[in-house]
C-alpha cells in the first residue's frame, strides 16, 4: 500500500532527473555548435558566407540528433570588439537558438524550453 502511494512521486522524480540531464546535454551541444560556427566564420575561406556557416551549425547539431533550421542560426561577421587601450578588432558572432518540450511537464501549462548558444571569435582576415 505504501509503495503504491510513493511510486508516482518516485517516477516523477526519476523522469524529472532524466529530463534535466537531457536539457544540460542539449544545451552543451547547442553551445558547442555555436563555437564550431564561430571557428569556421573567422576563417578567410568563409568570409561573407553566412549561409555556409549556418549549414555547418545545422549539420553539427544534426549529427547529435538535434534538428533546427538555418533560420535558428544568426551569423554576424562584422562585430567590432573594443579592447582596453583603444584597440579594436573585427570578429564574428554566432547565435543558435533551439526549443524543446519538457518530458514531465509536456501536458501541463509549461511551454517549450528555449536554449541559446552564443560564441564570438576574432576574424583572421
């Protein structure tokens, strides 16, 4: 009898723990995809090619089982970064957004969780 009372609570905790672990994993993958895009964006071969950078990020996420469109990837290759001493540099900023629904709260009033990964890199051209 006691087990029947405690079982729903234990299952909810187990599913919540698994869901939280998946969220952390996917956030790290989204962040790594933004870093990968920034790494390619700073190279001379990809100068002025934001669509190619978007495709690289989308393919990186697809390898990890995350599906997004190129519209979820923002590429800016003309960011100006100010350093101390009056020095400036031109760099790239890659922003990736990804939404996923929660396992536990899927039927409740919680909306999807939106993750954002962002990376910047100094351009080498």
